[in-house]
C-alpha cells in the first residue's frame, strides 16, 4: 500500500513541478512580450521614430523570432526524442531567454536596433523552451488527466505571470517607492525580475520531472543523425496522416487569430487612442481572470468534450474580434479583456491536450515541434495581415476585423476532426 501512495505522490509532484514552469516563464510573456516591451519600445528604444513605423518594426521582430524557431523546432524535437534530451534542450533555451531578459535592461535609449536584436533572441529562448515543455506533457500526465494537467499549466502561467506583472506595474507607476530614479529605470529593473523569476521557478522541473532516457548509448553525432533521419521519415509519412494534418491546419488558423489578438491588443488600443495605464490594467484583468477560467475550461472539456469546448472558445473569439473592431470607449476595452481572459487559456490548454491525445508518446517532442511550428507560423501571418490591412485601408479597425477570417476557417476544419480515429491512424502509419 505504502508503495502505491509513493508512486501517486511522485506523479503528483512531477505534475506540479511541470506546471510550475509555466508560472516561471509566463513572466516573460506578460512583462516583456505583451506589456512593457511594446510600450517601452515606442517610448524609449525608438523614441524619435514615427508610431506606424515602430509598430511595423515590432511586428517584424515578432515575425523574425517566430520564423527562426519554426525552422529549428521539428529537427530539435526529433533529436530530443531520440536522445532523451527534452529537459536539456528546455533549459538551454530557457537560459538563453533568461540572459536576454537581463540584457534588455542594459540597452540604452534610442538604441532600437540593439533592443530588437535582444528581443528577438529572447523570444527564441522563450519559444524554444516551450516546445520541449509541451513535449514533456505526455510523459507527466496519463491520458485521463491530460486536459486537467495542460489546463493547470496555463492557469498557473496566468497567475504567476500576473503576480510578477502586477509588481512590475507598481514599480513603474511608483518608481520612487522602490528607490528608482524614474519609470524608465523601473521598466529596466522589471526585465531583471523576469529573469530571476523565470530562473527560480523553473528549478522544480529540473529536479522533479523525470524524463525516460533511451536504452541505447549513442554518441552525440549519432543522436543528431538519427534525429535527422527520423524527422525526414516523419515528413515522408505525414502526408498519410490526413486526420492529424487536418487538425494541425485548423489549429494553425484559429491559433493565428488568438496569437494576433494577444500580440496586437496593446498596440491596437494605443492606435485607437487609449492611454497606456488603462491598457496595462486590462492586461492584468486578463491574467487574473485567466487563472480560474482556464481551469474551468479544462473541467468543461472533461464533462462535455474537448473538441466542443474548443469550438465554443472559437465562437467567443469571433465575437471578440468583431467587438474590437467596433468599440470606442475604454470600458468596452475592459469588457473585451475580460472576454479574452475567459477563453484564451482554455483554447490554448485544450488544443495542447487534444493534440497530446493523438500522438504516440515516443514521438512527443518531434510532434510538438510541428505543433509549435504551426503555432509560431501563426504568429507570423496574423500580425502581418493586420498590419497590411491597416496600411491598405489606413484604418486600424479594419486590420483587427480581418482576424475573424482565421476563426471562421479554423472552426470549419476542426469540426471534421475525430481524435480517436486520428490516434489510430497515426499509430498505424508510424509503426
């Protein structure tokens, strides 16, 4: 009996240690990607540059970092699967991101080139570590628990990211209280707190999440070579995986909409004339509502059906997009933030767990490489479409409205996916 309890507690410990990594690195998303970097970039790093141009620079920086991750993800995933190196790769990228968070605090005023460079490399660290983090999900969670565990990660991410972001906002709005000269110094110190937070809270994953090591001892060159062979093997077979491809294309479309809204919301709010304090408050609402909402969505998927829960989230997003294009008042922006918070974590968590149910565990990193590959590719196309439509129509609202296309197409394709069938098809094709 005692042994059984130990196994259970070890399993639970690894689940919480895994989920806590999301708490750790979400600080980078809230404080750097969504919160301060876009504002600080406009007002400090590229202070004397036209607003439209700096929006474009920011969109391109996001796109470049996504593109680089996209190119390396599937290969590194295959290598990680063959060599049992998921954790090692996770920390390699995490520490790259952590170092860049510190580096951001050292970039001087007007040095936008340096700022963009550090930001791009930091994003690569952040996104790269996430591939291997996602790939550990099937190792940590049994199939029955995978919706819950995936949801727990995202929920803790909202809470952790929100707590540090709230502290950072306080630092920036009352710099003297913290002994800083002004808000610029406070923003820079915020970047340092992100690094420390990320580093400290990723330690449980380092110590408590065990990764199954492959039985055979291979040299590094062999592992890379095998990873490469395996990736090309999967790419050859992937055309036969019709169901999986259908899901991935659907995911790519609707997550494109989700990502674009995350990345462009603050920028859009500024463009239609809201002040940055209100926008940051709205971001905080998203964090703290996102925590319970994500757990709630995981529960809904459990009681109802994972796919239906994702479709519900897409419908709400469609409404959000159209609402955003029509609003003028700041209170509407807050309602918008609240609605986004209700569905954002849910759609991300359930897509991840729905996908985890379709893929064999020994291919997890490679297949999550593809999954993140599409997620990141989504982060390239969406902002470009918004920017392009906004420039063509000279209207930010039309730009945001154009995102609706992604949700509609994504939902239509997702309706045709059947996870159980796909899982069978994948197993038959790969073995």
